[in-house]
C-alpha cells in the first residue's frame, strides 16, 4: 500500500477491496432494526431522500478505478498520507 501511495496509483485490487469493504459496511448498517432506522434517518437528513440498499450497492459497484484515481490525485490524498 505504501508503494501505491508513493507512486500515486491505485490498483484495481485496491479498488475492489475498498468496494467490498464499503458494501459490507452498508449491509451491516441495514442488519438490525435499530441500525436500519438510523441509516434511513441519516439519509433523510443528509440527502433529503432515502435510497434502497440495492441502489446503494449498485452505486458502489459502479465506481471505477479511474474515478478513484482521479479523486485520489485531485484531493492530494497521497501527500496527506505519506507525510
């Protein structure tokens, strides 16, 4: 991971691992009644709408390696993480 940070590149494995972790977190946030109510409340307040779990998982699946790379570079994440 340190090598990827220094090189400024994000591999497809990095992206896939991140997507899997995010999807697991989304599924966990819908796993109990109280966490489901909390997730719905947060979405309603922040987004003024509530998205289905299928919609959220689909959005995560739609993230590309190129998009991650662009955000990674444009936000200077590399500089912040390796200082």
